């Protein structure tokens, strides 16, 4: 419908793995094709059992770039970077490493890349082209990066800047976009939405796989670390987590194992749609993974299973004390945020 509308000048689509396998891309070509990363989420579904097979599925986005188009690839992910051989158009890389050899070689030959560089004023998003280095924006000026603590969003900002540049946007407009985009609920529901509630903080995010949990956990570590030179303040981290039911048993258990290394207490809930499993089965697997990690000395001390998401969120919020951080990995984002807003209005 979007592609057939004559009033549409520019469209940004996410093309999901499942949709590609079921129905293809749904279009013939994309002027700009972007691939961010390859992770183990979705393995074991529709005959895709390895990361290389998953990369081959996502690669069709780059294969659909015409000669006059551009592919944007993550130079830090070898499986993504290898897709360069299948791009008929130009290439722009993005990288969190200022010494990435692939980027260095690409730029030496006149290519373009958006790179995270640590300069005199701190970390910055920099456009490299040939020998030129142009600062697009300091990381401290990108609200979605939380002062550089949200490393996944710093990487996302690099990719977004590269995609916009590939589409012909001026650097001034890219800079303005990076400076104005936030992760508030109103702008990006379910993506690192941070709330203050009764002296503690609540983070709502749609984290639901192992790779995402490690990135979210890294952000939690950075967000709760003691200020330099200050006294160490002990804050509890309470996590509400869950996994889609259509993942492999081992992937669901690994989500619990990963979460146990970042949180002091976990409440395991389930999605509304169990995706083919018996009600409660996915939650039990997550809890089993967390308990296994605890036996090995993980940070977590308590794990409870409460399948209903709102009940799980309410339990975590009721147990939070001033200074704590509650992280709700939400499926029903709107309902969870409504609960937070209701509590804030009553406080």
C-alpha cells in the first residue's frame, strides 16, 4: 500500500526474517539497504539452523540494492561485512571501532564510513571519506545514547546516520535528527523508555532474546555504576523478563542465564501469545536458566515466575525501594506504561 501511494516520496521499512522466508521482500529493489547484525535469535525456525544460513536470508536486502543505490553494513560483524560482495551499488560501513581494518581499507580507497571516534571532546560520530574526518555529532549530544551508556543505540545512531547519508540527506539534517531523537515513550515506545517513580527508576524495553539481554545488561551496568570519586551506592536491580515461545529451548534458557548475571531479582512472565507452547512452559525454561546461573554464582538471588505480564510488573514495582532500578522487558508496552502513569499520578 505504501509503495503504491503516489504521494509517498520516501519510505523506511523493516523487512523481517520471517516475512522474507514466507513471502520474499515484497518489492524489487531498495535504493538503500541496511543490515545491522546477525544473532542467534530465530534459529531453528523454518529450516534456518545456523548463523550463516540466517545471514544468507538477510543478505537479500543487500542483493536488492541496484547499481545506483547503496548498501549500509556493520563492519564489526563479520557475517554482515561479508555481504559487501553481493552489493551492486556503493557501500557505506559503520563501526564502533576507530581502527577497524575493513573500514580503514575502504576509506583509503575513497569509500565512506560512519565511525565512533574518541577525540578531544570525547566520543563522537564521525564521517570518514578518504582522508577526511568530519564530526557529525558528539555522542553526548545524542539523547538516545544516554551519554554513551546505551552502546546499542550509539551503534544504531551510526547506522541511521549512514543510511540517511546514503539516501542523500545533508549532514546538517542528520546532525539535527540525531540531536532531537529521544527514547521517550511518546517517540519510541518500548525502546529504552526511562521513568522516575517514587524515588526509583523504571526502564521499559522490548528486550526478548539473548543478544538483546546482553546489550540491555551492559546499559544497566553503565546506568547504575557509582559516580567517579563518589561513594559506592548499592542499588538493587529488579528485572521482569520473558521469552517468545517459538524459540529453541536452549535459547530460552540462555535468556534466563544472561539476565541472572545483571539483576539482583528476577520476575519471569510470559507473552500473551505463547506461540505454540503450553501456558507457562516458556517461563519455566527462562527460570530454569536463571536458577542454573545462580548455582554457578551469578549476581541474581531470587527468581519468581508470574506468567501474567501486568501482575509481574506490579510485583516488581511494589518491591522497589528508593534508588532501585526496575527493568520491565515488556510485550504489552502500552499496558505497562499505563500502569506506571497511573502510579505516578497517585503518588
